[in-house]
């Protein structure tokens, strides 16, 4: 029996994922999709493709929803090309799930209560999983979400191997969903980070001369990466937060790049405090 491609949102993804019950089936689907994806990107924007656009976007959405959230299977599971991503973002977004509860309010007892109320455990599990995958992919460059992606794939493996029951799988998924929701609240808007990186770039560009060939882009990226790891929501208002960020900044500026200039360090820290 086929899948109704006119069904939108997570309900449509549930039906599609029922047809891909294990990693073998998903990998076979991915291999076939990659062939289609290469052909589409080679031919686009040929008007001939217009008649097939709806089905192609639907398949792309399914592909993104079942793609591993870590780096495994990179030869089969590649990132979508720019043309395909543009299409998907124009028409359909993965993971349009409306939670019935605030995931952050669920402690161990409430998770048990939540599970007991579910009439269809499998359907609830897939709904939670689809939403979790969408969050991880949305913030795919964030170290916290990369770690969550690895945890999710490990959990999926344990479930597929029969090492945990379906109920245990759902409980652990909900715990991961809580982590993702908490991490998402701490994500700094990209435009703010861009301003911070621009200010840091200007600062370190001022140090460049023949005697000090500072690689500005590398320094700024290293600072950006390590600060994102140690920062947390509201860190600027706590002594611990300030100390952790200063320690991280010192490890890059003073230790790694040997820039022992207190004025430069203080300016860099002030930019981070303002924009991160």
C-alpha cells in the first residue's frame, strides 16, 4: 500500500517512515535518493522538472527526516545540495510537530505518566523522534547538537538491536528531547554571533603586521567554537559563567596563539560578553 503524499506535517512523515522500518531499508532508500538528487541538481532549473517537483520535495523531506544525526554513513547520507535545500525550505519544513506538553516540565515521574496516557506508543515515539531530528538538524553546526545527534544514533542502535524495550526507548527519547529543548533555549541568534565575529575580526586585524602574521579567521573561529561550548543562557550574570568564558578565551588567545596583550584580551572578552 502506498503513502498518501498529500498529508502534511509529522503525520505524513510517520506514514513514510513506516515503510523504512530499519537501517537497511533506510540506507537502500538513501542510495536510491542520492541518484535522484544528483540527476535533479544536474538538470535544474529545466522546466521539464516542474511536473515532478512536488514528489521530489516530498522525497527530500523524508530523506532529511530519516538521515542519521551523526556522521555515520557519509558516503550514502550526504547533505542536500543548495538547489534541493531551497526547494524544501520553500515548500515543506521537516519536523512541524506541535507538542501536547512542555517537554522541559517532564521529570521522571511525569514522563512515566505521559507515556501511560499514550494510546499508540509507536506513533508517539515517532512523533517525538521526528521533532528531535528536526531540532538537531536545525542547529547542526552547534557542538551541543552534534553531541545530541551522536546520542540519538546510539539510542536508535540499541533499540534496533533489541537491547531496550519500546517503552524504554520512548523514555530515553523524551530525555534527549528535554536536552534539545534546553539547548535550543541557549542558542544565540546567528545575527548576534555574526556581529560578535565581525567585531573580533576587526580587533585581531589590527594586530597584523610583518612581524606578527596573525591568521585572523582561524583565531576568530577558534574563539567562536570554544565560547559556544562553555557558554550558557545568562552566563554574563554569574561569576562562574564569566570565569569559564575567560578561561576558554585565554586558552585560545594567550596559550594557543601566544598573544599576551591584556588590552586585546579585555576587548575580545567585552565583545563576547556583548554578543554571545
